[in-house]
C-alpha cells in the first residue's frame, strides 16, 4: 500500500530514537521512499548520517541551513509526502503541534502539511500519564491527527508501565491502515448521501440543579459525523450534552432530554437516507420535574423517585423506515452481546448493530479507542481489534456503503 509512496519520518529526542532505524528498514521493505526530519534533541541520540545512510536521502535537521533541495524544504517535503510518521514522538513535539507551535523544521513541516500525520509516542510512564500530555493527545486526535499508542513494559529509565514505543511491526501495520483510510476520505465516496447521527447522553431533569444521565461522552457519534463530512456526505448531528467541539461542516442540533432528542430526530429524519443512532438515550425520566430545588430538610431518610418510560426513538423510527433507508443501532452491553444484538435488530427494524462490551479494557464510554461487534440482520457477526474510534467510524460507513 505504501509501495512507491513518500513517507516523511520525523524523529524526536527520546531514548527510542534508535528504533527509527528499524522503522526505516521496515518501510524500505514495503517499498516506500523515506525522508527523515529530525529535531535538535534527536541529534543528541543519533546522528543524521545514520539516517542518510539508511534512506539514501539527506536527513534534515536545521531549518536555516542552505537548502538541500531547490524549493523551500518545509513546504516541499510537506507537499511531496503521502504520509508523515513521527516516531518516536516526544511529549514535547505533541504539545507543540497540539498548540500550534512551529519553531523548527519538523513542526513547521507538520503545520504545512495536509497529509495524514501519525504520532507514535514514547516516554516515561509518568510523563505519558501526565494530564497535560493526555490532553494534548486528545487535542491532536480531535484535530484529525493519528496516535499509535505506546505499549506497556519495562522502560529504559527502569519504570514499569505504559510508554514504550509500540512494536515496529504494529506501527507499520497501523500506518498502512491509516493511509488506506485516508485514501478513502479523499475519494469522497459518501457524496450525495444524507445522514442523521445522534450522539452523547441525555439528561433527565429531576429539579433545576439535578438530573439523571449516563457515562456517554459522545465521542463515537462525533467521530462518525466527522468521517461522514470527510468522505463528502451530509450530516445532521443531534447531540445530547457533551464537552466536544462539533466537527466542521455538520448541521448540529443540541438537545438535552430524551424527549427533546425524539422531537429533533423526527424533524430531521424525513430529509435523511441513513440513520446512525449512537446516542445513549435514557430509558426513563422522572415522572415529575420539580420547579424548585428539592430540599434535603423536607425529606425522610429514604426518598422515592418515580420514573416513567421515555420514547424508544429507535423503535419509533423503525416504524417510519422507508425502502432504501438504512438504520444502524448501537448497544452497550455487559453480557450476551450477540444474542442481545440480534434481538434488538429484529425488534427495531435495523440493518446492523454496533455493540460493545463496556466491561472490556479500552472499550465503551469515554475512551478514544473501542472494541466493537458488528452484528447484521442476516446473522453475520464480526469483532474488531482495539482501535481508535475514528477507525471504527470509517468501518461503520464502509458497511453502510455496502448496503447501498
Ligand atoms: C536521556 C534523555 C532521554 C529522554 N527520553 C525522552 C523520551 O523517551 N520521551 C520524551 O518525550 N522525552 C524524552 N526526553 C526529553 C526530551 O529530549 C526533551 O523534552 C526535548 O526537549 C525534546 O525535544 P524534541 O521534541 O524537539 O525532540 C529525554 C531527555 C533525555 C536527556
């Protein structure tokens, strides 16, 4: 897949910088052409001559030395490349890119690029777990960059935990998968299709300061909406309360309760061909919405809250489904995933269901990754590896296209 393609390999200043040599050798086996850009710190660990010898191309370190190519290097490499891989990626480079800093050749090239950029971080576990590093990675993912997470194990500093550069074979596999996915988005294969996507939790109001809700963050639905726009489709995203920024190009409708979501969905549905319902809608709401805050003094040791059923949006829309429409449901399960999925498909007139076992490590609410089961109405069932939610979003859209 990357045969004959141009890969820019950014090498930054970490202990794992030497592993860039193994990455180059893997890329060469695939048949890719490689240009290395290294940071000044990386040159403390490994010399440009090593990379020059391995790639056959000059390794670029200094933005202001006489150009090795006639055109401006940071622009020319950004344009020439088909994909950029930053491996190993320091906490520093991810922080800089997440915050728009372009103060050396590598950050400037990344900034000037409209090609996929993939970071393979490697660092001490405490650095990796530092909330600021995690936040920077979330920002990078939200902006469309890719991260190949590090693995766990004994680190060079003696600490044990996550932070080791991912295995080179896995990095190369992921890189090729990302490249293939991005090619698809260039094709604009969803042009002319109109999607309705729901995302996030709902809030069921108890009184002016309290509500019932669930752990949904909306990440999966927002990734789906982003992928639809990238691939040329149109999307109305009906979202419960989340902290996420709406992807550019979507028609966003914000709602709070299940009843509001039902009204918004009914209004948007007739203009859409494909419904993807990833929202975690509360099944019940308090029977009475108190106008004033419920006071503790006025209560007994126990208090009763009477709940009533919310509309079953997926079931209701299943009744409205027209020939040619495609309905995709989601299910968060803790047991008997396939059986429950098949029942839901029948009951709600779905084409397929994306189910996840929320008890599995790295799956379900709040994670950037997920592991899902695809169960379709013909009884076919497959399960993904633990992958980024953006990758699952594309897989869902691929499956929708197969039904069109
Ligand atoms: C011996 C040594 C090892 C280091 N290893 C790492 C590392 O594995 N990951 C990391 O993020 N930073 C590491 N650092 C810190 C970076 O080198 C430092 O943050 C530097 O500013 C990174 O610059 P760059 O991102 O421009 O390459 C290390 C520093 C030293 C001195």
